[in-house]
C-alpha cells in the first residue's frame, strides 16, 4: 500500500538536493521571518491594549537633541558656515 502524499516530506526531500548556500539561506530566512512576524503581532497587540486603556499613542518619530526655534522670513537667523550668503532661486548675492 502506498504512503499518502505529504507536502512536507516532498519539500524536505528537495531541500536535501539543493546547494549548501541555498540551504543556509533557508535556515536563516525562516527564523528571521518568524521573529519579524512575532514582533509585528506583539507591537500591534501592545497598541490595542494601550488604546483600550485610553493612553495616548506615543509618537513613532523621535528626533534627538533640542527643538529648533521657529523662524520667519522677515527676521531670519544669522547665517552660519563659510563664504557669502546666496539668496533666492537664481543665486544673486546680497551685498
């Protein structure tokens, strides 16, 4: 009597015939994929719990350092750096 078809056994028999470099890629890709999917699910669950508790969602973009001061066109800050200041689109100099 014949054995029933098993996709897992079929894939495993083909896996053993592949070159070692391809086998190594599969051995690294599968756990990395599982870790990434687990991280995504856990992060999603944490956000759902945070929303259910009524906590504010924290920003996802964080910029280190002090907050830059607001500037306007009438009162620009002093230029820093080397050379002459070039203003405008066409590159005329303010002398």
